[in-house]
């Protein structure tokens, strides 16, 4: 039995079934837990009590906790969870606090080689639902949609003996601070972004429909797919489609984060419908690699386009397949959820309209809400 802290990355690995079972006990208040949580965790809302060193509720619920497996206790930043873990250890449980709590969970990055396609590494942030990709060939690589934690991409490339020759964003992100400019600047390589999403940025190389970005002996081919943002693009790489925030496995990108008025949302939804129509002309064997996920359990996040059609788990894609633009637009307008946390500030940073301050990490914490429904 150990009293050292659980690394958030270890929690992520074990929650995803790699290693022995792990019971995750979340001691935050119920509202915070309902908004954003570790999948499969159990909530005992005693955060305020723990601040006062009050363990009465926890003691009353000890019989609900497992005695035959490790318990990872999580809170906001790892302080009250450490108190709860110590109390549990005193009562015979194998309990450990998660280092830096949900703040640490939000920074976890996990990497997967996509076995179903050649030359793609997928980097997933389980705490935020964000997905990045590294497309590579002949020891060269292009990083697509990197987070602000650029060391994760430098390390992934180094582990595989790859030289990063370019960095690209599929669009101007609203849910996380892009690391593309910083990564490209540090390596002195091009940063690719569509001009319609460039805002006040300078020093970018603008993407256009049909352009090809060289990586080794292969190319990453640009498909303009506006709708989520005016400058959204997808990338075709052999049998893979890096679909950014245009097409997810269970939904599509929401079209209201540029302008939330109903008329603007309807117009953007119409553009998105057309963009998805272009993507659905691709071969059934095309492997869709999305830029986000919500509750998809598989890793890596990769599904053949034909399978998405057959399983009918993506209602909005079904409307596109049926040519039913009216139902597509109405469903989006009627089912939009709350916007991503701090999305206006994040967009201003990614547009170059605002300089990031010293606490950009906290801007991204919370649930991912980039899907249309």
C-alpha cells in the first residue's frame, strides 16, 4: 500500500483498461462532477467538508468503497483528495490522491500508432476530448492540431526518429490554445492555416483547397470544409481523413462559435452540410480520424467511413447521406449545448488578437463542447 501520488497519466492508462482495475473516487461537489469528470469515476460530494477536515460523510460511506482494489482519489487540485486518501488509508483502504487533481487530468496526453493506416500517430487528451495527429513518412513529419504542450509532440517525434518539417491547424480552435505557432517557431518550419481563420496572425502559410503539403515521399492533401469555422479544412493522407472539427465519429462540429445569431448559425450549418457532402463522396475504406471525441471508448479514434454509414450512430451524418439539409440544420439549431469554457478568449489568442498570459492552461479545463449535438 502506497501513499505516493497517482500520476494523472497512470490514471488515464488504467481507466482505459491498461493494467489492473482502478476505482476512481471523485470528492468534488456534485455540480462540478456532473459538468466534467473522469469516465467511470464515482462521486462522493464532500469537497466542502474536507476543506474543514470533516470526514463524517466519508466515514458513513466507507462500505460503498472497494477493499480489494486501489482507489485513486481526485478533487480539483489534489489538496482535499490527499486528505480523503489519508483518511481512507487509516481505515485500511489502498487509497492514493491523484496528483494535481482534475487540473492534472486535463493535461494528460496519450499517443497511439494508428494501425489501420500507414504513417499516422494519434495524440489524445482524455481529459479535454482534444485529438492531434502526426502524419509521417521517410523520417519526416507534419504535426496537425497540436495543443499548447508542444513537448508532447517533440517527444513523440524523437521517439520515432522523425523530423518535424511543418505544423498545421485544421481551423482556429475555440476549445484549446493552439501550440502550432510556437512549435513551428521553435523549429523554424512553416505554420499552415486557412486564411479565413487567420485573424490577425502573421507569418502563416495559407492553406487552399487542393493544395498538397509534402511529407517525405507523400503528401497531406487539403480539402476545404467550412462550416464549423469559415476556414476549416480536412486533410487526406493516403487512406486516412484527418477531419478536424468537421466530422466526428458520433457528431459534427458545431457552427455557432463564430456568430451565435440564428441566421448566422443556419448559414454556417448549410456550409457544413455541403462540406460533409464532399467528404461522404470518399471511399468507404477511408479511415476517419477526428479532431475531438466525447464518449467514444475506442483508442485510437479511427473508424472507416463506410462503417460510420452502416452503424448510423452519427445522426447528422445520416441527414447528409439522405440529402436532407433542412433536418440537418434544424437538428443543429435545436440541440446546441453550452459553449466551450472561455472560448472567446481562447479564440482571440488563436487569432493573434490577444497575447496569452501565464495561465493559459486553466482556460482549457472543463468539458469539451465542440460537437453540434
